[in-house]
C-alpha cells in the first residue's frame, strides 16, 4: 500500500507541475502573443525597420497614407500638406504614431488560432479628422504660422487640427537652406507639441476661478483708469475702460479689472483652480502625448500674479489641453477627452473601437453657464455674431505679448452652443497681432467646414 500511495503522491506532484506549467504558458501566451508577433523584425509587420503594412484614412475613409509599398500619400497635394503632421514624412523628421500604436490591431492577430485576419487586404486606421476641414483650415491659415483645431466636446473626436508651416511630403522643399525663416519649426506638430503664452483667452480660466471661489463677484464693480497699481507695479490697458460690471470687463478684456479679480481670488486659490481645471496637464491619447503647460505664481510678486491671471508672466498653454478645457466649459463642467483614432479594422474585423471618455468635472454647472453667457456676450457685443451665421458661438480673443521685438501671438478660443454641432475650437497665430483680426476669419471658415463634415457633406 505504501508503495502505491508514494506513487500516487509522485504522480499528483507531476500532474500539478504539468498543470502549473500549462497555466503559466497559456497566461504568457495570452498576455504576450501580440508582443511576440509585433517584435521588430517580424517579416509579417516590418520591411526593414519600418512598419510595412496599413492604411491611414480620414473620417470618411479617404486615403491619407498607405504603408504597404514604402509610403505613399493621397493624390491631393493640399490634403497631403494639411495632414503632414499626422501622416508623417518619409525621412522620419515628423513622427506619426498611429500605425505603430495600433500595429497589433492593424494586423488582426488572433491569439486563439495564431492567424492574421486581414487575409489579402490590409489593416486600416481610421482617424476622426475630416480631409475637407483640414484643407479648409490650411487655406484659411494661408501663410500664417500656428495651429487651428476643432473637436467635438460631447464625443472627444478631433475633426480638425492643422499645423503651419507645413509642406508637401511628395515635394519636399529645401528646409535646411531656408534662410528666410519660412520653415522655422516645421517638423513640430504645434497642436500637440507647442506651448504658447495664452494672453487674454486665459481670462476664461481666471473668470471661472473667480466664480467658483468668490461668491457674489458678479455683483461687484471694477474701475479702469488705464492703469492699476499693484504691489508697486502697474497693470495697464490700451484704453480707459471706466466703471464696469464683471461681464463688461470680460467683454472689454480689461487687464485692470482682471488684476482686481485676481486679488479677490488670491494666488493659492488661483493656482488650485488652474490645476483642478487641468489647464497645464499633459494629455495622452492614441500614442500622442501633449506638452504640459505652465502656471507659476508661488514665488511671484503681486504684480506678477495679476499678469498671470491675464495670461502673461510665465503662463504657457498647450493648444490641445486648452481645447479640452474649453470643451469642459461647453459641456457644463465636463467635456470629453480628445482622441483622433476612431477605429482600426483588419480585413472584415474591427479590432479597435474608441471608448469615449468624459473628463472629470472641473467646475460647477452654474459656473459653466455663466461662462457661456459671458462668452456669448463677447461674440454678440464685440466680435460680431455675423462671423458665425446660423450658430451660437461663445468665445474669447487674446493677444499675447511675447517680447523679443516680435509681434504678439493672436489667440482665439470658444465653442458652438448647439446640441447638433457640439464643437469647441482654438486658433493660435504666431506674430498675428490682435486675436480678433488674425483668428476670427480662420475660426469662422473652419467651423463651417467641420459642421459640414458632421452633416456628411
Ligand atoms: Zn481696462
């Protein structure tokens, strides 16, 4: 009996080891199969050291890039230029991350049967960008330098995000020999990688902080004599705005009034709300990570705190992160996190589909409603509602002093208050002068193109 028991025990140990090994192997296989298949050098995936398969399309399925035989682009030169910072170039100066990020889904590798599901056809990454809106945006920017972007604040899809300057990847200009500065920073995706001094579009943030932190501030009156002394320094306006309500001060973009608003809020609360509202956060989606912004008032003088509250001093914003903040204002305190890849298909199979993500609540519904009312008042009372026919646009302009003898950066940010066209936008024009003159015509054209894209026109 002892012998039999000993054998049974040994057998049991053996079975346990075998089972344990199988479970371990299966676990490793399921967790790591895609990595093994995707290893650099896999002939299924790479030609040389470059990803050798996959098509990138716009939201309608229009071809942008085809990686199957080298790298080919759309036949439309304007589209190639407008999409360059998302499709990348052949030399790798502009990195487009989507194909790499979704390489496993593009191949449609199935860990159960070890097969690729695309068969003879190849995988497709579909972007949320509209080819038509991209082209319209590039034409509207003309020879201006900067970025214009529009996203749906209900779903998060980015319909348009154009960076200028750009060039045609099929006819690469002499960038190294560019002495006129026409191609300065051309390899940078300004929507994702840049940091700008925001100027007065930052007053939206200060106003939000004031409404949240200072009950009753809407009933106060703010006097502007053209100069406001604070901590021994002067905050200045281009003109004397006189006595104003908070709403009028916002419409006038009165620096003196907003210096007083900043005093009411105080540096700690201002910094806390800027952090809470995610203004300086780096966002990550679809293999893209945006540059973090900057807001620094801890060691600032009272005068510097005031300049920070009006979008100067050391303030820096990333256009994409700021767009997401505007989306939260538009969405009554919560927006949608931006994304740019809507789905990936491998043959007949959809291997990736976006999961819409709401942002955290960054302000109360009441604060967001007041911001909407004030931003709408800016458009009706100052910028001209006729620039945006048929839709209710709410917005704020900015003119950011950048120093160094350069003309100011013109900024413009806002949203469409319409359930059928829930679009938020941002326009930045470097050395553009006044936000109103440089940015409003661009925003007007691009919004119209994005609404048409939503209508499927
Ligand atoms: Zn003023």
